[in-house]
C-alpha cells in the first residue's frame, strides 16, 4: 500500500560557496594514448563525416587521460573526504580512453560517490554553465558539497573540418564548493552572438555596475583587450585558463568577477563571486 500526501516542510537550502581551487599542468603523454582501441574508436567516429585521422598523434601516442588528470586534483582538494554530493566535469576535446565515461569513473573514486555528469560542446563557456548547475543544486538542497573540474589536452586524434582552438598544454582546474565556503555565486550574465569586434563595448557594458572593489579576472578569450584586469589567464588554455586564476587568488575578501568570451560560440559570460559569511 502506498500513501501519498503533501511533503513535510523542508529547511531552506544554503547556497554553495567557493571553498578551494586547484590547478595543475601535465607533461608528457598518458600510456592510454597508445591503446590500439583508440584508433578503432576515432576511425569509427570520424568515418561517417569524412574526417581524416591525425596519424602522427596516433602513431606517437600523444594525449592525456582525463580520469588520471582529475584524480590528481581530487587527491589535492578532497584527499580523505568529506563526502562530495555533486561532481560536474567540463571538457571539449575527447578523452584518450575509449569506452570510459570519465564522470562516472570519477564518481567511483571521489569521497561520497557523488552524482556525476559532464558538460561538453560549449567551448570555454562550459564551466560557466556547470557553475550555474552546481549553484542550482545547492539552492534546492540537492548538494551541500560540489566539485567542478575543467580539463583540456593539447592533442586531437582527428583533423577537424574547420579551424579549432587547441590548448598548448594538458591542464586541469578544479573548484570545490560547499555551504561553509567563502564566495557565493551572486550573478551570472550571458551575452550571445558577441563577435570579436563587439568585445570592447560588450565587456564594458557587462562590467559597468560591478562593485567598486571587484577583482576582475579575464579569461583567455579576452586577454588581448586593454581592460583593467586584476588577473589575466594564461594564453593557450582556452577551457581552463579562467578558472586557473582562482587557484592563486584565494583567499581574498573581495568580490571576484570571472569573464571570458568563446569566439566559436559567440558567448560572453560573467560570473560574479561575492564574499559572504556562511
């Protein structure tokens, strides 16, 4: 027998706040990049679209494993717990290990075995989307601790059919959010169809009403602009650069505004993190 009725009152959920950030570069290539199954998988995926393989990358075994890259940051941010409720992975280029869902793999090695999924195909805007998702989970009580992990590698095992921005290194950045952190997501602003020519005016409009003491962090898509930024991302890190700037900025008592532009998707995003007592 099932009896249903109104749900009991739920306590108000506390917003998640940024508690820690970490980043790392990875030199060399993963042994998994020499797995012969990688060629089989890439061939099967590329064949229907007439896309050529990068034979040199496959022959030399170039590339990194997102699972192993992310595990290093897990060991740094949550070595022995506490439990994580939500893990969101962000990437653009494919992983080198065929058949493995990286987010699911990480859920198995992360304390708490969190709900885990990936955001991809949004370019450098993907982590902004992941940040909004994690914030929504926190505000509705779906998570009290969340990890965002952005990954990029400099190798691609097929020839893209149009010019593509490839990183110049293998890098990872991770953000840990929890109810007892320091900075909450106070605002997210997204402008679409922003061309490179539009950027100076669009950036000025987007940042015009930020608090006077805000520290502005410009992502790799904006580092060429002559704006007064507190920090600028490293060039050549299109998908992790914005978030790597947080690893050396914390702790800080000031608001932080992270801004980046993805020229392929035309998105200009701003995330404002403001200090607030838990």
